[in-house]
């Protein structure tokens, strides 16, 4: 699952479209001061993709108020980037979801395949079972999973709970955690419309 998805260039395109939609929503709402939001993306050098994700992955979409005296930044949720991590969100989810745990052999595979070191992997696992569980986002959404998710096997238990093929389940998981990529992420909950989630793969042909 890991290798096939991370080589799938249509996945990168889909995720970019989601990020553009999320940014468009934020731009439409405008700044809290009433000012218009202009593009002010952050440069990124994403790691972990096994096929070229395209030039649009060199920037993390962000917006900035155009009004003098405000200039407040509004960073939309992202299904591509997970906070400030250099690895793509998809890599963080898939590498952390390996059921077998971190054996020496598997760690070596991940290092040669994705360039992810053992310490990074352990840090991600610690994050899933610690900071993630403490987040306002998780506390807001955990009740939607019945029976409750097995938090000891996150994010594998999360991926398993969604329906559809591997790619759809990955996108749903990325959408669920996407608010964590914003400054307000710990207190705000933004979940992509599930209806739209199903429609998007079909719109990828153009
Ligand atoms: Zn403003």
C-alpha cells in the first residue's frame, strides 16, 4: 500500500486540488478584519514522494490580509503538508501505519525507500499516541468512531475505519487531520465534505 500510493502521481494531483479548494474557502471568507486575503505561500521542499509530485508541492498555500495595519496570515488546512514536517502528510500517515511495528529490517527498508530514519519514525509514532490524542481536533472527532478507534494502533486503525480503496481511505485520513496543519488546528475542526471526497477521484482525468 505504502509504495504504490507514494508513487501514484494522480494522488499528488488530487491532494493539490483539495488544498486549492481549502485555500479558496479561506480566501472567500476573507480576513476577520474584513480585509481581502492575498496569496502568501510558504516555500517547501517536500520529502518522501516516490514519484515527482509536481512544482505545486514547492509551496504550502497560505494567505495574508491585504489591509494595512492588519496583514494577518491565514493558513488553510492542508491534506498535503502536516504542519512543518518536511515529509509529506501521506508519508507520515502511511509509514506510521505499518502494522508490524518498527523492526530493524523494516526501518532499513523505509530508510532506503523514503529516506525516513528510525528516530523520525519513532517521533511520528510518539506524536500519534501523544500530541495527536491530546489535540482538540481528536477530542472533537473521536466520538464519531463507533466502536471507538484503537488508539494504540493509530493511524492504522484510522485508515481501516474508512471505506473505499487504499487511496480514498488515505485521503479521508489526511482530510480528517488537516486542521492540525493550521495555527487554529488544536481548537478548530474542519472536515472535508464526504460527498465531495467520493467525487474528487473522478474529476482527476483532465
Ligand atoms: Zn485583516
